[in-house]
C-alpha cells in the first residue's frame, strides 16, 4: 500500500477520540505523551466553536491530558482565518460563544448588527429566537452567511443537543441562502491545521471517530485516516459508507508504542 513515512504527523479529533464527556479515553494520555517525547508534530481538532483554545486546554487538563494551547485548532479559529483571507478587517453579526467572538476579535473584526459583511453562526447553548431572527433578516438583506460547522447535533449527558447545522438549516430555510461551512468535513479545516504545524498531507494522519466528518475531511485533504470505535461511528456504520478509512482500531490506545509506524503491518 506504500504506507511508509520517516515521520508521521498527527491530527486528532477531540471528543470521542481523546475524551468522552470530559473523561479521558484510556490510552489517550499515553499517545500524547509519546508524541511529545518524540517531538512529533500534532494538532487536536474540534468542530465545537464554543470554547477558546485556553478553555479547551483547561478542560483537557482536568481530564488528564496535557495539550498546549497552540496544539488546539477549533472551527472558530479556522473560520476566523478563512474570513481574514477573504475580507480582512471586515464586520460580522455573530451568533455564538466566546470561542468564536474571541477568534474574530483577534483578527480585527468588528461585531455589529448594522449592515455586517457576514452573519457568522457558531455553537452555543443559548440560541435565542431574537438572535436567529436578526440573523435571518441580515442574510436576507445581503450579509454573507458563514457557519463554523455542519454538525446537526452535539453530545450531552442527557442526550443529543441541537447544534450549528440544525440552526443553520433553519436560517437557510427562511432565507433561501445556504451557508458556507468552514469546519469538518470541509478539507479547508484540515489544510489550515496542516499549515499550523508545517506538515504535508502525504505524511499526516487524521484520527477521528466519525466517518462523515473526520474520515471524509481527511480523505478529501489527502491524508491517511484512522477511525477509532470509541466514539460515534461503529464498524457496521463505517461499512455503510462508499469510502473507507486506511485503518480501523478500537481506540487510540492501540497506537501506543507504534505512532512512528502505525501501518507497519499493512505493508
């Protein structure tokens, strides 16, 4: 299969791969420690735009994972980077939390509800009818519609929660304008993460728990992909898709001791 590299770089999805509802997935700490000891470039990715990298670092530390802020890449950061390349110094009406507003402030964007360049929709636990109505009116009046990610639901201890994709569908239905989704499975998020660690696609792995976001975005960005069965997609679910990951493993624990040669037994 030609899966040989002198040095693999790693992109990890966070929820379902490294942690599950703020609890460490066994082996995740050992994998990260191994990568840091070997000075292997890696990045932890999440489509969740609620939190800043500093917030997520604190959350991961509480779970037992020591991940530097600079090794955390969110859909909010990817969205901000995208908007900076598209329309530097622009303005946006934002429906979202501090992870998204902080990322946009850091690139010099102005938050406004008066004729903004963009309506930017992100994750929040407090979607309000008033904010969604305002977003609909602004999009109908010509604001460009951006959403951080297409996930329709998110996990919680009580069960699924409506997420960005579900609210985006509501706004799209009311406006006739489909948003541009920046986060996974858009390979744009993969490529921006690769640039952050100075890596190339041909020797980088995407390790994720979802076929429809992690594996798909990895494939479309030209990466090798590893599906872990510790999160959303199971083995039977994976078989229903028209594409396959490079490898399927139970959890990241199976990468411990073999991060430098994860495909050695595949030829």
